[in-house]
């Protein structure tokens, strides 16, 4: 029987990063993945393929809507070749997952393909295609991730009533895509198909989209997406989703209790994701799950069984790839006797629509609720030369700082390239910068990053320069 210092179940961003860090720290490491490719949800059916389609559809939209104004003429009609678009996306996925295979080899990590289940607290049975194998490990990390969740009355047929996984490989552009759920995944994929020519209606139970983020971001994104002709049915409670031939009929109650019927040809159910522990046989090791099906962990990501840890989407907290990665690193370093720490307040959140939406730290709603005295500095993207040069004028950067100490408490932004710009916010907050600190740093001109400096100037004595 093969013996290891650490065995990791699941090869998503949590699992594979934990494996690399364990190996770097000198531990004999195994990783177990039930699918044939490594990389988990993120690389196979999540972050990477969705961004590939967002980028392709963005190019198409630019070509159709903006090239002429830029003085670029393309003779003949510009058309979508969805088959090629999906094939390119798959190429990106294949390249990326092969990269993880390479990294496993480079770090001398043993990879097992098969379903991993606990035999007891130190043994994992791997159900492989060619039979069962049991391995022994001093420590085990559960990194089994999550799966799309649904509503109890919805039957996902994977043809026309679909989850994000199917939406990443459709064979035709929907005529009318109904998106249930105005969260990150629904909005990103909704925007892909809107750009490719579909009508898109978002049905959301709450009174705003991206409900966890700062209210000002929800408002601005709604405004911009409405301009892009996405329809929103907010405060609508979906009651039924029915398939009739090629039609999908969604019935919902609006705020006043009136029934609304929306008919489309595809319905994307994106109401969140649930932790995945099927087949893991956690009971055999005595590992406890919480009332929401997540593996219960303490602040060291340790389960109730001392040599078993859990990370990523399968535990509490934001379901984000970079959060899973930080946790993977943290557990590896804990096992090596180090004292790592994660500041969960500084895990950024990003929506890769265009304009992009990104945030770190506290929202205004949270500061109000906590009774913190704060001040605000906001700067519109349209006031930047760079924004006008590239015709990306929507959005703003908003900085929230402590009213008394000037320490930055939250940075919220919507606009071009915000997914990358937010890294400055994370860095500033990691080093506990004041708004004044940011306002005195030189930002290259002309860039979108100048909006961060200007928002900081606005937060300190209202002294933004370009508004
Ligand atoms: P996962 O990536 O879910 O990996 C878990 C792995 O464990 C899977 O490969 C699974 O097959 C395997 N597994 C499960 N059980 C077993 C078992 N018993 N034996 C063996 N293997 C097992 N996050 C971002 O930060 N940025 C984004 O842009 C982003 N975009 C997304 C877009 C979409 C459409 C979706 C669906 C998600 C997106 N996410 C994004 C979320 C991100 O994918 C997850 O947060 C991340 O993948 C979680 O990583 P993980 O390692 O915890 O689990």
C-alpha cells in the first residue's frame, strides 16, 4: 500500500495548490481526482471557460458595434461561428488542465484518477476504472468543491433547462435565454449570449442583482446592462419552470404577488452552488458536516478529526477560486509547522461582465450596519482620458475610508479592467493604507488606475483633480 504524508481529495484550485505547496515543503503528496482532467470546476467548467467565452463574445460585440467608429471597416457581414468559439474555449481549457498535470509531475506529486472515499481517518479508497486501490496518509485534505444547486421544483434537463456547465457548450445561440438568478455566474453567461444575439431576461428573487456586493455597484451594473438591452425582473419569485417542446416557460410572482409568465427557448438556472461531498464517505472517518452540507472546520481549516482538513468551496466562505487557493496554501504550511494566516476581509470579489465589477473590504451597507463612521470618495471613469480613448466610459471607483483615521475600509469599482485594478485595492488594504497614502502615489497616465487615485483624493478632503 502506498503511504503518504498528505493525500488530497479533489484537484480544483484548492486541491492542486495545496498539493504543490505540500510538495514544496518536502511532504510526500498524493492527489485524487475523479475526472480524467485535473483543475476542478474552475479550470474545466468555471472560471477559465467562462472567461474564454466572455472574451470571444466581447471581440464580436466590439467588431459589430464599435469598429466602424474606430475607423475599421470589414466588408461583408460579421457572423458568429459558435462551434469555433466553443472549440477555442475548449482549447484554452485543455491547455490549462494539461498545465496542472505538468505541475504535478514537476513537483513529484502522485496523481490518482478515481473517486476517493474514506475507509477511516488515515486511509482513502480510490475507485478507479481498473479497480480499487487503497492508500494511507498521515494527513488528508478534503477539497471536493461544489456543484450547481437548483430549486426543488425545477428539473434540469441539461438541454434547454440548463446549468452553467451546459451553458458553456451550447450548440446554438438561444433566441431568448431566461436566466434565473442575478448573481455572478448568471450575469456573466447572460452577457455572453446577449452579445451573441440572444434576448436575455434575468429573473431575480432579491430587489437587486449581485446582492452581496455594494449597492452602488448593483445599481450601476443594472443601468449599464439595461442599456445593453438585458431585461431584469427583480423581486420575482420563480414558481415553476416548464419545458414544452423547444419552449421553456417560467412562471414567477412579482413583488405584489401578480403572476408573470416568461417564455424563452433556454433557461439557465444559476441560483448558487452547493458543497459537494457525495461518495466521499466522510462518516467513515468521523468527519462532521454542518447543517448546510459543508465540511465543518475551525479557523485552521481543521475538521473535528485532527489529521483531516478541508478547503475551498466545500467549506464555509466565498465560493471563489482564489479563496480556495489561499486555503490550500494555508493548510500545507500549517502541516509544515508554519503559522500562516488568511485575512478573509481582503479576498476580492469580481464579476467579469463588461464593464467589470470588483470589490474588496467592507461595503457601505456593512459599515452602516456595524455603526462605523466612514467617508466616501468616488470618481467616474468617464472623466479619464484613457476611458474616452477606448470608449469605455461607464462606471466609477468608490473608496470608503474611516472618518477618523482615514484607513481604507473598502474599495468598490465598476469599469473597464476593474478585475485587474482591484489588486491595487487589496495591496493597499493589506498594508493598511490610508486614502491619503493612495492619493499621494503616482499612477501612470493615461490609465484606468488613475480613477483609484482620484477616488482616494475625493475621499480625503474632496480634492479630486479631474472632476
Ligand atoms: P472545485 O474546483 O470544485 O474542485 C473540486 C474537485 O474535486 C473536482 O475536480 C471534483 O471532480 C473533485 N472531487 C469531488 N469529489 C471527489 C471525490 N470523492 N474523489 C475524487 N475527486 C473528487 N471563481 C473565481 O474565483 N473566479 C471566477 O471567475 C469564477 N468563475 C466561475 C464561473 C463558473 C461558471 C463557475 C461554475 C464557477 C466559477 N468560479 C469562479 C468558482 C470557482 O470555480 C470555485 O470557487 C473553485 O473551483 C473552487 O475550488 P475547489 O478546489 O474548492 O473545488
